[in-house]
């Protein structure tokens, strides 16, 4: 199934009403790991809504991305507590280990790293989330092993 | 029917009406920027702030989006409001120093102009949202507020040319800072980096509307509108009335 038919299929899961814009975009994000540019006209036509409206949503919400996110999305907390306990050092170490580009992604599409404001687990600072898994009191020493377990073929790379 | 007091004057109004509308109807003008009579209220610029006293408590609200409640007491130009409003205007003016509309407001309200004005730049948008509201109401919603926070701006998808734009020019018409470039000649209109060919009045050959606008009206109205300018349209009706038998009672 090529992209367009797949997007079309996702859009058809919902009634053709504007209020389902966000739900459809979220499903597309989940499916492709990003919102492909070609999705906008397809969803817009299905919902009879302007493309600009969908684009505004896609740029407003952090959970939606117009460029492909990595297979593993690493969220590094930079809230006050985590910031004080060295989130900056963790980020530096991560970007060296993974050779992240300016947008926080790896070339192989395996990882993308983003700084987030607070994950609500300040007692565990510094906190890092990979996919759905939370890691608390992350230290620079354990970072390489943790990262390796998510690399291609690692134990956590399903 | 309920009643509120604006600047000491009792005004009758309906529940749910917006404060600014009620005040203006009763002859008390509240300065505003993003509010436009022809559009749904936006509430972005905060120029129309007023003081509302309800159950002994005073608060500052944006009157264009504040639904009135029975018995509230409103002050549109208290010292507190004057001060806050002039700061808001000064900040807006620092974003768009060239805007005649904001300059007029600043002069009228005695805002501190020179202190905050930055060097004029090409980007003079104050993100009031009039253009997107106008596009939504009259056009197709081709442009939107894109992004968030300090990077928010008015744009079309992927910063390109808006695919849904019909070249009606409503966005440029309502823009208070003249940020949106809109040019038209006898043959064409250009806006948002796109060029639109103009269709002409079948009566007098005057440029009338863009082809895309005509298509849009056709889609919206279910039938294709006559290509007549206002004058030729009126003349056509008058001619019909003249030649046909009229009902005389």
C-alpha cells in the first residue's frame, strides 16, 4: 500500500468532519512517525477543510512532526530539577554518542532526541523517556549501555 | 433583557452579548485593534481591555470577547485601564512602527511612543489574527496562524503559496499594519506570492473578480453568479422593471 492510499484509509476511520482533524493527524503521526506533506491535501479534501488549518495544527502540537521522527523518540527532561541535575550534560553526551544532527536526529532514522519541559517526575531527576519507558536518575556512565540497548539489534529494539 | 452599567450609565442588553458591542451601541467607544465589526471577535490585541466590577471584585478583561452578565459595572477608561492600555499600544507600536492605525491609537491614548519604537523592519505583523478571521469568513481559510510562541506567524502550508487562496484580498483589506502585500492591475491580482487573473463585467468590461473567486462563489452558491459589476447589475434590474408590466396593486 503506498502512502496516499494508506493516508486515505486512516482519514476514512473518522466521520468527514473538521473536528476530527487532530485525531486523524495523530493517527498519521503514529503510523508514519511524521506527517508526510502529501497527507495534508488528502485529509483536507476528505474533511472539506483548508490545508492551512491542518498545517497550523501540525506546527502547533509538539506531538505532531512534519519531519520523520526516529524509530525511538528520546525525551530528555529539562525541567528545573532535571536541568539542575545535569540534563544539559546528558544531552551533550547523547548527541556525541548518536551523532545527532542539528534537529536532534540520527542519519539512520533510529533515534530522535528532544528536550521537554517537565515530565512530572522531578524526584527522579534527571529523567529520560525512550519510547514508553521511563529512566530516572540517569547518569552519564549508564548512558552508553542504555543507548546501545536501543540500537539496531539491541535488546530493547523491538 | 438584563442591564449593566458602563461608565456610570445604565445600558440594556441581552445576556451573552459582548461587552464591546454593548458599549459601542450606547455611544461609548472602546479603542480596539484586532476587533473588526464584520468579523467574529478574536481577542488577541488586548487594546479593548476594560475594568469589570462584579460582586465587589474588580478585574481587567478584553471587552470584545467578554459576555455581559446582569448587574456588572464597567469602566472603560479608569486610570488603571488607561495605564495598561497605553503600555499595550506602545508594545504593539514597537512591533509595527509604520502602522498608521496603531500610530493613531497611540496618539489618541497618549501612549509613550519614542521610548519603545524599534528600527522599522519588513516584518510588521502584530499577529492580531484579523487576516485569518477574514479569510475564514469570506475566503477559504487559506492562511493560518502557524507555529507557536515566539515563532508564531501568519503563513500558508509549508511557507509556500496558499493552495486554497482565491485572491479575494480580504486578508490585506483588514490588516491594520499593511503587512500583507496585495497588488492589482486591470488584468490581475497578486497576493501571497500568487497571481490571479481577473474576470471582467460582461456589461462594461470593468475588472470584477478573480477566476478562483468566481469558482468559489459557484461552489458555495450552487450556481454560477452573473458576471456583472454593481452598477451594471443595478442597471439590468432597472431595465427589467421598466420594460415589464408592473403590479400596481
